[in-house]
C-alpha cells in the first residue's frame, strides 16, 4: 500500500432552500452509521482543521459539477454543537438550476461529504470507529440516495487489527437509518 489517504464518503439528509441558497448540515456529530461490519461516529471538532482549507461543493461528488467553494466565498462552512453546517450560494448554471428546482420540490436525497482521515485521525474500540480529525475535501448535494442511511456500494476504510495499519477495501455497506 502506498500510504496515500483514500477518499471516503458519508451522508446526511438535512438541507433547505431559501432563494438561491442551500443550507443545512453536511455531517452530524454523534450519529451512528453502520458501515459494513463496523459502526462509525463523528466526534465534535473533527472538522476544525478543515475549515481553513479550500473545500468544494459538488453535485453528486462529480468534480465536473462545481456548485461553489470556500475559497471564493460561495460556500461557507462552520462547526456548531450539531455538526458541520453549510451555506451554499447556488450558481446560475445547469447544475445549479437543477439543484434549486429539486430542492424547491423537496426531491433531493440529502448531503454527503468526501474526506480523508489523517494518521491518528480515528480511533477504534472493537468494531466501533470514531472519526476525530477529518481532512474534508468536498461536500456534495446528492440527487438520489446518499451513501447512508441507505445501502450503496462505496469505498470504505476498515481498520486492520493485526498491524494497526488501515487497509482499504471495496465493501457493500448495508447501512441502517442512523439519522431520523
């Protein structure tokens, strides 16, 4: 293994539209998600270091459909007691108009986020993983089903108990509804 961090994705279904702005939470602290054979939670403060970097807002994790970014000020991120809050000014592009139309009809699937976990950024207790530091790369508006709470084939990280290194594997994650 090269040691490069693998991009992972998780999702939440809380968002609202107001004018050409989309707001909500891209992640919630303390909510449990069942990811294959393990349970995962996000600790408060996990996104703190990511708030100073350039984070993209995408449509369905598609790098060709940029909706905004923190560097330009069209995406604003903050942590509060609930999780990673966002406010996104939707562009007047085909993707932006599609998102706005779907949001107004309440047809969007939710929010998701793509991230890496730096060395020491997670901890394990048996089959429970806690994300303590997240290298946030992007948040995504998801048109259909987010990575969880529904079932999806996705790249997940799994702790390797024998040598304390993480190995990466493609697994079928059957995820229970962690966020109600």
